[in-house]
C-alpha cells in the first residue's frame, strides 16, 4: 500500500517526541529513507512541516504551527 503525506504527518503528530528524524519516520512507516526525506522536503515547501539541523548530519522535522 502506498504511504501518503497524511500517513507521514500522522506519524509525526502521534510521535512521543516534539520533532523526529527522517530515519525515524522511515522505520515507523516501513518505507525507504530516501523517499521519506524527499517527501518531507516537499511537505516543508508546502508549509506542512518545519526543518532544523541539530548538527551537520542530524536534521529534525516537526509539524508547522502555521497550518
């Protein structure tokens, strides 16, 4: 079954954490990490999620308050 953007947003909303990583989303939904990263970038462009860098290699994502 195809994972939708709503599936990704729901996983982030229902997480016990205030922000998540792309690998966490991929593992939670059992989908490819590269696919998740691309989808998160598109959701960011649409204003659905925000992105922040904890370090050069660690990016976190959270639901935008502007929805």
